[in-house]
């Protein structure tokens, strides 16, 4: 529809410098603009100024008019697209928006330099969208950027590439590719995947934070962050899974306070997005300034502030080290329980002192032996605290100056 136009029979073109309104797919796709040229030979329409398109939600389903459960399809007014120019080929079904492209809908806002839509005439439904050049997308609580964003109506997936980044409130991340599953509310990062979030979101004590206080209620500083790197990760509403070459870093400003590496890590959250549990698997190494733990599996629960290590777990603190069948650390109280074939090795001169530096405290006092000599203690289990070291069950001490066995 147009107030006026010129028809050139020899060139088979229809044109006007005035306004135009067009609709296809039973009116579910409509476009307005000023200044147009339609070439009948190859069925190409060009609109040169002030382009405005309305996409109705029915176009976004696998079949036109089908019921959709995602928020985009339920947005009754549909989606508005604005741009400087537009070109549509009826034969290919491709429409290209260029210049200051802006997309607006319910809970959706996006900008880019170019937007291509695939809307075949025979299908009468939108098949895909491709945004390029400085893409910025805001959808519900997600803010994402990249150089290229592709959306398929068949899969309801948005794929963002070209140094893509995302941010949800205080959490942010990146990867070689970001994939948004809008139907199931899933975010996936593939290739050089990174995530950063405040340490407060990992619980009061947090398994990588080397506590400086015995108060279980003390919170990490506001400039303390957790950075996670992995080959890929998947974020769901109450679950985050990180796979392959996982590295977790605890940073206070620019200071590295602790690290953990593993092959697989799972974080569980409650319905209120509060951190609940961390499970790390496959060659777990937890390293801090003066101590290190290794195990095949590490599990941390925020509610009771416990870190459990199983699968040939070991610990080291300075010149002291130990191992057992399993370990349990009560982080807020700086206590560690090692049980099952428990073993501890320490400098012989320190045997008479507290062994509690394994869980963060310093020790005092000396025994007159060589500095390069060590003592070994075997028992069924032992408990290390800032105040004492308690060994129980078949205790055996191998010391350069003494051999001793006892029950406790």
C-alpha cells in the first residue's frame, strides 16, 4: 500500500519517495517506511528510510499459529524492528535491515549494525534471525554482547559469537560461543569459558577463603570475587556445571588468595539463587597461600560450612603433610578431621608443638633435633584444631629420637 507510486513497465519496477506499508504471512509480518523500490523481475523490495517492522509472535513458532510457552511468543504486541534501510527478496525469503538496527519487545531490547531475517513466502513463518556488527542484547535479566547473534525458531536457541560476553546482575562471563536456550532458561558457554561472581554468593566461609576470623557469620569483603575458567559450562536456574580444565580462583582485588583445579565442578543453588553445594571431581587440587589439599572428589556444603575430601585425599601446610581415606574440614572453626589409615608427617623439631597449621594456625615451641629430620605419626584418625592435635586409634610415632605406640 502506498499513497502514490511510479510504475516503469520497461524496467518492471515500482517506486516512490513517499511512504509504504507492506504485509505478508497473513498480516503477521508488516513493514512501514519512506522511499521504496520494488523490482518485479527478481521480486526484491528496497525501503530506504525510517523502516519499522512488526513481527507477530505466531511467526516465531515451529508452525505458524502454534502455541508457544516462551516469553517471546507470549508477548502479545509482537516484536518491533527499526532501521535506516531494508531489503527483502521474495525468492530467497531473506530480509536485511541495515543502519542503526533496533529490536524491541516484551523483556527484549537489542541493537546491531545489520539484521538478517529468513521469512520464506511458502513457509509463512520466521525461520531465523542473524544480527551482526556490535550486537547488544538485553533479554529479561541477561545483558549480552558480541559481533554475531543467530536465532533459530526451530530450536529456540540464540548463539552469540565474536568475543561474546554476558552479565546477570553481579555475575558475568564470556566464551568463544554463548548459547541461550530461552525455552528452558539455560545459558551455555563453549570454548575458553569464564565466569566471575562475588565471593559472598558462595557462602559465609567459602571453601577457598583462608579464614582470618573464627566467626562463621563473617562475610568476604565486597571486592572479593570468584573467577571460574573451564572449557565449557552450563548455567540453569538452580544448577551450574563446569567441564574440562576447570580452574577456580579466589581474588581479593588483584590479590590471589586461593585456587582450585579439577575436571568437573557442579554448583547447586536454592530457589532463591542462594548457594547450596559445590562438588568438584577428577584430580581436585585446592591451593592457598600456605596449604594445599588434593583428592579425587571434594564436596562443600554452605549450610554446615563443611568441606569433605575423598579419593586418596592429602594435605600439606608448609613442611607438614598428611593423608587418609577421607578428610572433613570445618572451615569457620579451622578444624580438620582425617580418618581411615590416617598419616601425618612433620619436622621432628615440631612434634611437641601443635600441628594446627594444617588448618591455618601457627605453632610455637621447639625440640632439639636437626632441622632436616622428620617425624611420622600413624593412627586410625586425627583431629587438627588451632589449639591441639588429637590422634586416636592405634597411634604409632616414628621419630628420630623415639618410637612410641599408644591408643590416644
